C-alpha cells in the first residue's frame, strides 16, 4: 500500500515536472523546445512506468514463491502420506500442492501412487509405523553415515519397501471394510461360505505383511548391533591410554588382555557389518520373490 502511494506520488511529480519544463522551454526556446521537452518527458515517464511494473511483478512473484514454500512445508509437517518412490520431484510437488486448497490441484492422476495414512485401519497404521521406525533407525545409524553399508541399495530398497507395505495395507483396509459391510445383518450359511475363504486369504495377506515388517525390524536390529560394534571400535582406540597406565603399574597380564580383547572386537565389528549387509540383501531377495 505504501509503495503504491509512493509510486503514484512520483508519477504525479514526474508529470508536473514535464509540464513545468514544457512551459520553461516554450518561454526560452519557443514551440520546438516545448515539443522536445514533452517528448523527452513522455519517454522518461514511460520508462518509469515500465520499471515500476517490472519491479511490482518481481515482488509479487517473490511473495508468491515464499507463500507457496510455506504452504508446502506446512503440508509436509501435517499431512501423513506415503508416495511411490519412483515419482519425480515435480510429481511429488504436484501431490503436495494438491493439499493446498487455494491451488485447486487434483490428486486424481496420482490416486494409485499415493497412500494417505489416516485412511488406513488402526492396525494397518501400527504396522506401517513399525516399518517406518525400522527404516529410520537404519538411516540414522553410524554405519550408514560412514558408508559401511551399501548406502545406494538402502536408499533405493528401503523406500520401496515402505511403499509396497503401505499399498498392501491400503488394500487390506479396504477389504476389511468390505468384509464388515458384508457381515452386517443376517449371515446365512451361503454368505458365510463365500466370506470365509475371503477372510482366510485376508488373514494370510496380513500375516505376510507382518512378516515383512518383522524382517525390516530384524535388519534394523542388525544395523544397531553393527553400530554398537562400531562404538566399541571407537572405544578401542583409547586402549593406548590404558596400556600406558598398566605399563606404569607393571601389569603385563592386563596389557595382554587388552590386546586380546582388541583383536576380538575388530573381528566383531567386521562380522556385525557383514551380517547387516547380508540382512539387507535378504530384504532385496524377499522383494524380488
């Protein structure tokens, strides 16, 4: 508002300056000078208007970008969903924008590539949360940060695992709801004969997804064990201080024990990382199967 008033005042002042200059040139140089002054003034005024419009458009664009960034950040913090990891960044932003009412972006094209967590049943949400916690513990582990694990494989495999689990849980939720609707009212032997095989198939599917989540948790456990071995390895680096202490106390047996334990810990670290990598490979084989 203040900027608009300022620009209006400047426009009026510029027009007044042109008129005054025109009168002055008319008195000094006659009609030709007055016409020249008017032309120069008009060119200057047009340049000012164009510059003002350009600055205003840039300001509006920057303001819109800031507003959109804030709205997208709000969606990321408040809307719980799982998206297909194969989506491009542009497609992900389109999905996020679909949760901003003023943008009126449709989610319909991504209906099959998006799972809204609140729409899952409570038991399905609990399973998904377990899988997410397991994956997060892998991502935040020291062995992952230090690239002792296959980082590239984890960055591709683990999001895919979460996505596939979320999709299966969504289907199971819908089928559970379908079963509940079918069981309302009188249940005849014929209806039960139809529903029981379906319910058994659904139970087997739930058991399979639960086992898949448990495999993720076992993998996360292996990674945590590798982390613990890594911390032990870091503590092992302090053995020199304790050797020096034992040397001062002439404790040869204690020094030998430190060296023996140190060698064992080196092997434990290597074995723990190897087990974690093998567990990750098992996840990959399970998905392919």
